C-alpha cells in the first residue's frame, strides 16, 4: 500500500483587505481620541475662566463690603486675566430687611445695603457670575445717596 503524502502550505502575511480594515479601525480610534482631547481642553479652559471670574467677583465684593461707611462708586471695570477680558460691574441699593415692608416705611438706620457684583466674559458665547452680599448701614451714616 502506498501512502500519499499531502503537502500543507502555510502562507504568511496579511491580505490587502485585512490591512485596510486595520487602518480603518486605527483611524477611527485616533479620530475619537483627538475629539475627546479637544473637548477636554475646551472644558478645562471654561472651568479656568469661571474660576477666575468667581475669584474676581469675590475680591471685588470683599473690597466693596469692607468699608460700608464709604462705599466706592458704582462702576464698570475691565480686567484682563490669562488672555480673557472680564467686565465687572458693582452696584448698590438700599433694601428693606423685611420683604413685606416697603423701603420707604423702614427707618434709614434699619435698612440694608445690597452689594451686587456682576462679572461677564467670553464672546461669542457670553458667560457671567453674580455675587450678592448684604450689610447694615452704619449708624450716623447717610446711607446711599439717592
């Protein structure tokens, strides 16, 4: 009996279709990675801008509330920090300590001063931060000039 030997041939390498599929998968993964990195960079920038605006608003609020007997004038100020222009506005108004009582019925020495700081930045998509605090009108002070 004669035995038939079969020869098994193993081809090495990749076909053109396998290479194209691998490149398509690699290109898709690289595109997703780049988009994610770009979005996280934008988000980090937005967080930094908001953090700077809160810091600026808080410092202006502390500055305004530090001396209630000689409030600085209402103003608009532009500040530039880390390449971003921040527009700050500080405003004051006398308010009644009780919402049910109109301001004209409250004696001047019992009124409160509302100090409001607005910080705006970012074009074309503007953003803003607002902080409020309240302080009593010091005794003997004329309060806010109307």
